[in-house]
C-alpha cells in the first residue's frame, strides 16, 4: 500500500498532502530504470567473468582434451625420433659396413625443411608453442624417413648386385704368395729406400723375381696403363666398380689393354723393376672412391684387409702382423 506524504503549511496552519508533478514522477522512474540497468550490467559482467556457462564448460573440457592429445603426440614423436635414430645407426654401422659402402654424410641427413615463416600461423594460435614444436617434429621425422628410404633403396641395389659385387671387389693377393714370404713392406709410414726418411707408403710391396705373373685381384675394367721411367714405372690401374680400384706398379711387362675387362685371377702383367724402384717387386694399392663435398675423391686404403679369399684366418692374422712391421719400402 502506497503511503502518502504530507507537509505543514504555515499559512493555513494545516497539514497538506504533497502532490508530485509528472516531471518528478518521470525523473524518479528514469532514475530507477538507470539504477536497474547498472545493476543488471554489473550482474552480467560478473556472470561472464566468474560464472561459466554450460557451453563454456564444454569448450574448456574440449580444449583440455586437445592439449592432452597434443602432449601425447609430442611424446609419440619423440619415441619415433629415437626409432629413426636407431635405424640410421644400423644403416651406417651394419648394413653399409657389410657392403663396404660409405655412411650417408651427416649434412645429407640434416637437410632442412623450410624457414621459420612456415610456423607463423601456428604460433599465433592458442597453445601455439606446443603446436609449433609438434609440427617441427613431424617435419623432421618426415624428412628423416625420406632420406632413410633413399638409403635403403641404395642398400637394396647393393644387395641385388651382390654377386657382381663379390666378383668385383679385390679379395686375393696380386701374386702367388702361399707361404707369405714375399711381403716386403706394408701400408703406413716406412723408410724410403732412396731418401732414407720416413714417408707414407700407400700400398704393399711384394718381392718376386722379374717376370713373375701379376694377377687382377677382382673383376674390373682396365682404367689406365702407364709406361713411365719414374715413379710407378710400368703400371696398371683397374676400376672394379662399387667405388673400388687397384693399382699394380713397377711391372716389367703389361699384357692387357686399356678398356679390357678382366676377371679375378687373370694375369695382367709381370713383376719388374721399372720406375723409382730399388729391386724387382710389385707395389700394390687398393683405392676407394668417396664423395667429398660433392666431388669424387680417391682415397688409398690398407690392402691387407682385402686378402680374405685366399687366406685362412691364421694366415690372415700373420699377414697383418708381417705388413705392420716398420721396415724399409722398395719404392
């Protein structure tokens, strides 16, 4: 029930009822509405800020689930990285060792997949750092898988050519040496017979009378024939393929021609004393061709590790011992 208000009129000496004008009533209503709106606004702001709606709760749960899934993917990517690293190690240290193939260069395995601009769109999203990390891992894994697949293609090719490979690789001694008595000097630092100083000897010297037959140690094509008066003198170089070559120096006679295909055990020349040589002997080298900074480079290696076809394990051990002696070379 509305209560009327009165005031004391000093002129009439009576209490008279206060009558409100329509302007004051309107102003009162307007003030009430403004207060109501302000209060309502405060309630709405408070509700939006501190009270979650069912939709917001559902979206929050979905975001939390997504973050958990991203973290699970991140851990899975880390496990995949470890598996790929193990495959790379097996490839370099087992499969390629079996076929005497060089490991893939580290710069090939580390080829990049794009710049930082690639991830800008992800970085601006919620949980952007985590999403960028996962995307980088996925790109890295994809790149490694591609490189590894190409490496396995190469291994399969070597496997398919295994018969040809086994026939071509150097695997016997270049002269008849059953008693191992003809090994005069091995690979390594040796006393030079003329200069009497220690110099690198890039092959093995086999002593033998002039005219002793010299054999091709593996199937291949005659790449080079030289008949010089210094250095290696009369010498023959054979390309066996698969990145392998052999050199036979100081011959007295060459009985093959450039471009001719020879098999393991074929006679290619005769022992001599030509070039820079102090006595009749055969200087024999094994050369591996490697890719270095995009260029093929020939690297001379120790021939003693390529005689396994015609030596027993005991003879092989003895051969290694003899060739390691620090004596004087013949050239």
